[in-house]
């Protein structure tokens, strides 16, 4: 079941290619999926505004945008787990087992996304077009970035359980792996994912920056969980070193 170098690269290129396509769609943003386009009727704020927003039902569009955003931003982080799953699974089962893992992983982000989008609707109903919620959340995210809990979540994200290679258990193990991996990813990145969605403008640029940060910190080796000012810029260091080698 050992994979060849070509097959490992094929997984990487496939995942990155799908992510790029989703990013193009996300930046195109058909139907304003990533924004609450009816916010102009909520300028007075309060519970009545929240009720009006729910009656207009922007939540379905917001959830569609959230799912698109999660897959666009998170798929590259799943390259290593997918490679590990493929290495421990018989060839004819690899695709379905990988789908089980991705389904479990996505389910966690969809559930947390529902809560996050309800929160965003409340914020927009009470503080429409305000940067204050994003500023407050940005400060919380900054503190969370340097916390030992964040580091523990990142460390756990590097854990890969023993997976069954055959039978129904291969599929259930992969699904459970996706759930657990998703939980640790949510623990590490919930604040970063929420921040762009609270911005009245510029959320696409913010999402690109957040994606870069999350990919970079995922590439770092596990560390002892403690308070530490670290921006985890390994991806930037890799890009910089490659450019220096070319020059």
C-alpha cells in the first residue's frame, strides 16, 4: 500500500488545483454569498432588525459562502492527512476513504459555521457597517494566536491515528479521523476564520491573509504549549528562501 512519489504529488496537485478553482469562485462571489446584502434595512439595530434579517433568510446564502470558504481555505491543509490515509488504504478504496475523511472534517466546520453565521447576523443587526466588532475580534484573535491552548490545538493537528486498511472500519476510522482533525483545526483557527467575515469591506483580502497565516502555522513543527509571541511564518520563510536561491 506504499505510495509512490508520483502518487503523493498527484494528491498535492489535485488538492491545490481544487482549492484554486474554489478561490476563483469565492473571489468572484456570485450572489454576494459572503456578505449580508440586506444590511441596509437594519440601520436602527436591535432585535427587530435581527428578526427582519431572519425573515429575509440570508443565512442560507451565508452558509453556502461559508462552506465554499472552508473548502477553499482548508483543503491545502489536508494534503498530508490525505496522503497518510492513502498510504494506509488499499488502492481501490482510497477515493471513498478520503471522501469519508473530508466529510467528517467538513461536518465540524459546517456546524461551527452555522453558529458563527448566526453570530454575524446578530452583529449586523445591532452594529451594521461597523468596524468595532472586527477590531474587538482581531484583538481576541491576536491573544489567541499566542496562547498555549492555540499551540495545543496545532500540536494535536499533527496527530494521525492508526487507521484500519480494510472493511467498514476503514471508512469509519477515516470519518472519525476527519471529525477529530476538524475539531483541532476549529480550535486553532476559529478566531482567524471569523475575523474576515466581520469586516464591512475588504473581507476577500483578509481571507487571503488569513489563509496564508493558517497554512504557514500548520507547517510549523509541534512546540511546547505556553504563552509565546510567535507569528509562525514558515511559509513566508520558504518562499523567501526559494526566491533567494533563484536569484
